[in-house]
């Protein structure tokens, strides 16, 4: 098992599943940090068959966060990696719905 905790993201990799807990705000700064983190992961040697993003702590999602989610979903699909979002609050769900992104995401409660 590989775990990485930063001030913004908590990540864990175990048995092909990469789990990431998003921070309370997911906007431009957080999206850029996540983009760099995932580029390293996608280019690395880790075996990943599933990415799980946990929105349990997230209360704010802006357009930059939505764009980054769409990019991550696209890259995961290209690499044959299952992409799941979990614990989406009603307010975050509204943002995903308005942007149409919820149509492309696998969501778990």
C-alpha cells in the first residue's frame, strides 16, 4: 500500500485502486496541484485499474475543478482505468449536473 498525505489531498494506492480525498475547495489552485500529481501517477510504474475520488470533504467546486475532472476522466478512459466519484454532496451534485459531467461519471454514495 502506498499512501501520500499533503495539506490538500489524501491519497492511497492499494491493490490497483488509487483513492483520493479532495479538499473542501476544488478550484484553480487545487486543480493544478491535482493535475501535476495525476500526471506523475499516470506516467509512473504503479498498477492502477481504478481511480476513486472522494468528495466527502468538498463543499466548493468551480469551473476549473470541473474542467480538471473532465480531463482526468478522459485520460483514465484512454488508459482503460475505471473512474469513480464518491460521496458527492447535493451542492456539488448540482454543479456536476449543470455542466453535464454527471452523465459521464460513475457515482457511488
